[in-house]
């Protein structure tokens, strides 16, 4: 109603805060983000959204929802808005995950693993410190039918957000964007690419289809345990930290039990790591794809199109789409839903591995049914219609007659062909009959003055990279500390491990300094790994700076590590001295 009466009524800060709260609690995160962009234009908007922690603390729920869905760019934007409003980060927003990670790092893969701290964790001492002996310790009960003690459960009372990593979110947004490009290309025809040949057009279509479909999903399905050899069973058990001793039958039972536990707790099943193939860069194709311009949210463009401007011969042709599956997936699809369902189904198949004979008998029965269906389908189609008419009762027929007569009475007999087939003529007919007025063509962005909406919708997403992920993690950790939050040692270790995978020696020192300022200390093996990696990469200055920071923080550096750094420094000074002497 507010949108329809937008000329007289505009939303204020309280309206925006309420809408963000509602969309967040119902897990419609995309709409919550859209309205938060409107809320941040009001000074003190995040303070009102926080509402002193009442009603489930909507601000914390919004931050947690962004983290759980891997929307880290929007999360950092929200924290920057909080900094402008002098709103400290609430304690509820810093809730620990099951792996003792906060929103600083719980979006970095792997999601379901604890951080490597470089030393053994005393689990008994941690259990006692959390109140395990007194019954005060929080327990996570994700199984269905059980009362969840997840601290976020009170806020997300209607639905719990799907937990996704930042990498998964980037890959999904990349696919969604190219799905829009392919839909636009099919609608507009080759003319949108400029003066190109038919072969180039087909190459662009195939390239877009390949990006949309993504990597082969079959690689993400676990192999049936009954078909695995001993080495494969041991590999799966070892990867999950389970014992690998015993006969093949013992190993098989252990794998089956681990999979059942993971499925009951909603965890992804373990699959062997697959090396990702690097995509071949075709600059010519990328240049052609860049010519496709999206006009989503551009009301002026669609208004002109409705008036008949910019229409080509291609718009009068029926759309011929060979592969509808490519466009069937909705743009708001959650990341990994299809993959998770496939993996779960594949895992369920393992439970019937021992019933091979029953499966064979079932297949024979299914084959017989298929043959019967083939015979039935070979009959004329009229027989099906006659059978349906015979089965329908008198009541159904009388109701159909009533609906048909009412429908006929509503139709105008003088206008059988209500709109012409030609698109331009159809638009002209719409305008002349005032079926749809141009003045009614506006969106919520137009009504409420969201001038930024069009740019966000049509902007090409940035491709995921490990370096970008580390940069965002460091920025997020810094913002959280500035707003009064305290990352855990697990957060610092996960961010450091991501920098090691990149590798980014320039980020090692900054992460370590932040960790030491928080009062955390890693184990000696982790420090040795970082310094050794810097030396292997030829980053001598970075290794020296790390050693200096360790000594400043009062952390003892092993003599072997010092000897390696000193010898590398001396080896680096010798060529420089020889060059200066000559």
C-alpha cells in the first residue's frame, strides 16, 4: 500500500528497521539487504535496528544471517555503517559456532573443522571450563525432533538460514549473473553482440551454458562403501580423524556409521579431494560476453520498450530454447542445495548395499512395468481421453459447465483476437485501450528513491580468489575489534591458514600482530611453517619481520628456525657485497 501511494507516503527510519527485522527473521536475506541499504541512509539507523537488544536483537540476527550465507561484502558494509552510527557490535552477534569460530572466520572453508593452533587442545579442560561438570555447558542438538540449544534458534524461530561459505556464495552469484546474460542473449538475439557471425553466437551461448552448469557434480558424490577397497576406506576414516586399524569388514562398518552420523547431524559427507581444473581464458569470447548489457531495474528502458522503441525483428520471433534446464534454476537459489540433496541420496544408497539380490529383483519388476507402460503409450491418445471422460462423475461435469458458461459470458464476442501477434501492434493496442498505462510502470526502487538499486543488480560479480578472501577476512577482523568485539584464537588461526593457502606473505605479519595484541599465542610448529614458507617463497624481509615480532611479543623462536633465517640473510648479502666491490 505504501508503494502504491508513494507520492504521498514515504518510509521513515522505523519502517526500514522493521522491514529489515522481518525479512531477517524470515530468512529472506536478499530483501533484508535491499532494505538495509535504504536504512543506512538515515543517521542512527543501526542503533534503532539494535533496539537495545530487545525482540531478539535484530541487528545481531542480520549480521549473523549475512555471515551464515557467506555475504561478507555486505557484512563489512553493515559494520562500516555501525561505525558511522557509533553502534558497538552486540555480544549476540559474536556467538561461537560449533567449531569455536565467530562471524570473523566461520564463512571460510572448511566450515565444519576447528582451526589448527599449532598445539594439542586439552579437550577435557575446555569441557570443564565451559561448565560441562555443572550442566551449564551449551549443547548443539541439530537432530530433528529435538529441542535445539543453538543460541541463534530463538532469533530464527521461523527458519534457520542455510550455512554457506564465501567461496560458495561467489560461485553461485557468478552462475546467476551468467544465467541472466544467457536469458538476455536469447531474448535479444545476435544483434546485442554487434556484427558477429552465427558461429561466434553459438560459441558465446555454449560458453555461458558451461559457466552456468559449473563443474561436474558427480565428483561431489561419495562412493558406495561396499565398492571401496581397503585403501579408500582408510583414506575416508583418516580424513575424519577416525581409527584405521582392523579388517576390511571393520573399516566398512566404521565408514557406514560415520556417514549415518554425519547425515543425522546435517553435515556434508566426506568426498575425496578433486583437483580443480583451471579454466582456459578466451579473451575474444569474454569481450563478446561483455557486450551483453543487462537492463534489470532500468524502468526507463522498459518504458521505452513498451512504447515500441528499440524492438527488432528478433522480438517478433518465438523464443527457441533448446536447454530449459539451464534457465529453470531460480536466481535466489541457495548455494549447494542440489549438491547436498544428491550427496544425501547417494549416502542413503550405501545402506542397502548388502541387499543386492533384492535390488536385482526390484530392477526386474521395474523393467516389466516399463515394458507395460511402453505398450500403453503405444495406444492412440484418444483412448486416454475417452477413459478420462468415463471416469469423471456427473458432479464434475456440471461444475465444468457452470465455469465454462460463466467464462463465456465474461468474454467479449466481438473481440475474439484480442491482441495481434505482432509485438509492436500488441503494445499499441495495449496503449490505445489503456489496459496498461505507462504511468503505472514503476518499481519499489523508483517509488522509494533507491537510485543505487540498478547499479547493484546489473553489476558483474567479482570472481572468488583466495587473496580476495584473505583481504576481506583481515578487514572484517579489524572492524570487529574496532567495534568492541573479540575474535577467538580459532578465528585468527583460520584467517592465517587461508593466507598460507594463498599464499600471501604480506598478510602473515599483520595477522600475527593482531593475534598477539589479543593475547593469543600459537604453537611453535605453526610459526615454523610460516617462516619456512616465507623463506621458500624468497620473502626474506617478511620472515625477518615475523621473527622480530615474535621476540617482541616474548615468544621463543627455536634455534633451528633462527639459523635458517640467518643463513638465508647471509646468502642474500654475499651477492650484494660482490656487486658493490666490482
